[in-house]
C-alpha cells in the first residue's frame, strides 16, 4: 500500500531568482560548466507527450495483442490480431483523461479496463466485448472505487470485484457477470476487511484486516467465517505481504520480514501451515514474482538492490530468464503470458533506452525466439540519452542510502559515471514516502540532464525495498532524519565534484513535494530553489482529509507520522508542517496542484500560497482543474514542464526550450505569480485567446 505515491508529473511556477535579493552564493556564477549548445535539445514532446504504445498485453488464448495508444490525442485501448499488429483498431473511445490500465479476462474476446474522472481516483471497471464493440461499466455507482480481487481461467464468465458504494470505507465483495454486468453479493464487508484472496474456483481462502495497534491479521476462511492465521506486527506490515495463491488454493506465497530484516519468500501449505523458504537476499526485499499462468505456482522472483535481478525458483524458467537477460545490459520484464504459456510479452529497457516490447515464443521447436514488436517511444531513438549510475551514499549516522545519479553528457564525456566538471544539480525526491527510486529509463532524469543538470535521486530512510529496519527508521522522522538523509546526499554530491553548494534545486511530488517545502522552510539556505508538486504543507489537514477507503491504513499513518487524535500527535504534526515555517521561505518556489486530488487536497497548496502572500513572499502557483494526484493528460504535463524548465533555467542556469505552444490543449490556470517565470504571462495570454476562439 503506497498512499502518497510519486506523481507522474511535476509542477509549477514561482518568482524568479532575479526578482528578489539573493545571497552572494546564489548569484555567483560558480565553477559549474555550461551545457554545450552542440548537445541536441530533446523536445519536450518526445519526452512527455503520449507514448506511441504502452502496457502491451496478449490475450490468454493468444489471439490478440493489446496496448494503450493515442486516439485523437487521448490514450485508448487498441487491439490487433496477434500475428498482425499493423491491423490494430481502437476499442475504446475515451475523450477526456485517457485510459492507462487494461487487462484481459478469460471470457473469449473480452478485455477489462479501469478509468477515473478528472483524477478523482474513483476508478470504475469496464468490460469491452470485441465482437459487438459494446463497452459496459461493471461498477456503475457514484463515488465507487473498484478493487479487482480475482480473474480466473476456471471461471471465465465472471470476476470477483470489491465495491465500496455501500460504505465508502470498506469494499463489499461481488461476483460480476461479464456478459450482463449483473453483480451477486459474495460477502458483505462488516468486519473491516482490507482485502480478500480467492482461489481459482472463487472460493474465499484468506483476507487481511488492519488492527488498532497498526499491525495486520491475515485471516483464513473457516466455514462461513474468518479465523486468524498469521499475526503481522506493526513493524512488519510494510515489508510483509501475500504474493499469490495457487489455483487449487493449496499453497500461499508470502514475502515475509518477520523474524528477519529483508523480506524473503515462503511457500505456506494452507492445510498444515508448514512454511518453506524459497528465496532470500540479505541486501533487499524480494519484490516482484512470476507464477505459472494456469497453476499459479511460483517460478521466479526479483530482488532490487542497486538494480533489479530475476532469480528462478526451481528449474521451470531458468533457461527462459537466461534468454531474456541476453537481450542486453538493461532490465527485462514479463508483461503477459498466454494460458498455455507458449507466448510471452517481454519488455526490455535501460536508463538510456525507453521500453521496447518483444514477443517471446516458447512453442516446441521455437527455441525461445524473441521477435521485436515496437518501441514505446520511437521518437527518442537516436537522441542523446545518458546512463544512470547507482550509488551507495552514507548518511551521517551510518545508514546506506541507495541512490541514482544521472549526469549531463558534457559533464561526463567519457561515460564513466564520474563528473569531469561540476554542474547545477536537481535533487529529485520520490513520493510515498513508502516507495523507492530505482534504476531505469526516466523521462524526468533524461529531460533534466539534457538541459544541463545532474540529477540525484535518494532512497532516504523510510523508503521501502531495503528491509524493515531501513523502512522503520523513518518513523517519526518527517522533516527530521529523513530530510537529513537528503542533505547528506547533497553534501556527498558536492564532495564528489558533481555540483557546487550554491547550485542545487530540490524537486518532487507528493511526499517529494513535502520534502521540497521542508527544504525551503526547515533548511532555507540549503537549496537555490524548489519545485513542489501536490505536496502537503499541513500534516494535520492532510490526515484529516485522507480518502475514506484508506481506513485500513490509517493506523500506519498515525504511528509513522503523528496521531491527529491526540494533542501530542497534533503538536508533532504541526511542528513538522512546512506551513508552520512559511515565513522562513527565502528561495524561489514553484507549486503545482491538481484540483481533484483525493490524496493531497488542493487546500494543501492553497494554505502555503496564502501564507506566503500574507508575508509578501513571491510564489507562482499553477493549478489544473481536471487533474488529481499528478498530471496525467500530456497537454497538462507538457504545460508544467515548459514552466518548470523556464523556472529552473532562471534559477540554476540550464538550457531552456521556450514555452512556445506547450500550453495548447491544457487546462492550466495560474492563480498567482505568472510574472515569476520568463515568458509565462505572455504564453498564458496567447493560450487564453486560443481557448476563447
């Protein structure tokens, strides 16, 4: 569960460095090398426009390929015969925010997709019948978020779905007929169940329920009721989870950190409770897994320390993994497998190579043939993309902070990951905070490096994936040691000659936006400027307005942050809120927000903006009325990037592609501070005139 995820976009604008007095260190040219003009400026459209194809799948019967791709500029689902991708046709007709998640059912010619409205995260589940072209909303109830619980080849005409239309906090479980859309109640959730687990016959086997102490009970179905099977203490909840259940319900797979630090994978016999250790790694938690598409038996797991590594469980996939890893030095993934397991859809990517999709043929005689299908972003082929370098940085109290450094080409001409010249740097902070940064292609890192900045992403304490001790070390450390880790990483970068102390910006979304606000309020001289995207400014109001369906996670929030139900907790939350120190802001700040954000409400940005205005502190605030927790529409994404690029260029001196037409089609509003970014006020006037036409 990741309630404050890193947003897919970053946002918005502020008063320029030149608009206010700055300390000498901020106005000095310093020793940073200027980005040479001969390095091609990669257009924002190529980096942040719609991908040509994404989320490529294959139907369980192997008849169809599917993916999401633009239709009249909006992401929709496309389907093609598996042997003729060129014959693809759009099977959805969304004209608003677009569709980004789809998957196949086992009913012939029927696929499913999820869609919300304007970023409200009330995701409805839809079914498309390819024969008739008819699309049906399977969860047609207001303010309802669908939870897909089970899709089984043994029950092809129905799926299990959780719906919270009766009680917004808790999802009742229904069996939904894919042809008619009719739902049949399986269980009314009166016991505060956080999630259900069913076998291939849709018999309920397990459930999860949060406890008042912040721990979790794994419940086992006994008759018509539930019985405690596993006690997961508070300190293990973020690092212990179920990975899957075999089709026959005989074996439950768990990633488990109890009685150890990093999460290992165990097979649990459901009848006896006997546990067998299948995989472990002392460096990091076991994460992703591959299971047989028919039996559900676990076949491979992934561990991600500096980079993701796949490990076979048994011999079934050992040869296949070797074949896939021979694609190159980057990373491979398996998007989909047919029910007979003869055809896979495989991904390959590296930091300097956006995703490429392959068809992997396992039929007898094919010898594991890989056929390249297409690139997700062909417009970036041949562009000057740069590597990403994993780093291990020590915090002041001895923790190892796995981090990732991306250097602009001119700062590392021999490509060894060691800077030949100091350049301005952007500290890009991930959201969560219970999430992590990892290696791979990133439009943000490539964009910033291409504009002349080093980019450093840090897994500060509290991040997940590195064992429970590291995750739990973040408890009670918002604006404390979690922020110290970021400062320590900046000091490391300065010491390594990556950058200079006066040329570092902080930027991030969600928790990363909060970290940005903390950087400019708790350590007001540490950064040259900051970009806050949907970041909370007031932790008390943040916790008072979380979505109701986060009820099962609320105790985790209260214990890891501060409990708003007690005076002591409210005082802690107030003390760690950037809003409390708004008068300390002395550096340029860019704030961006989606008006429909259900996680970090618009009021979080409004409050800090109003506090700054009351103190005559300049701020540029950009608001998108049709976005939520991040900017999904590419028009809005590009609009933000155009503004942020000008802001960073003015603050740090990097290269800038003019705003130009990049506000076209966006819903952008700038309630205050449009004059704070070069060219923004003029671009807004032109945009308004175009809209009025």
